[in-house]
């Protein structure tokens, strides 16, 4: 056999390795999430920002607010 045939990659092997190590994968994920939450809550200063914009329709504003009554 050639060297290429001996190193054939099987997807089932990767899945089996991930399933065997799922505990450590979950542990690393939880440590990362908890660390990010702690840094976000205790270390970072919150920055509050807002913006607003409005558009005035000038065509509508040319109409009078009231119509004079005839007396």
C-alpha cells in the first residue's frame, strides 16, 4: 500500500472522537461563555447611545391649520 492509502480519513472516526471528548468540549465552551459574561458584566463600562431622526413633510405644512368660517 502507498502512504496515501494508509492515511485515508474517515468521517466516522472524527465523529467518534468528538463524541468521546464531548465532556471536555462542553467544559471548554462553558468556561469561555462564563469568562465572557464575567468580563462583560464586571470589567467593561457600559456605553449607552441613542439616535433619532425625523423628516418634516413640507408639502403637508403648507396647508392651513384651520379653515376660516364665513360670518
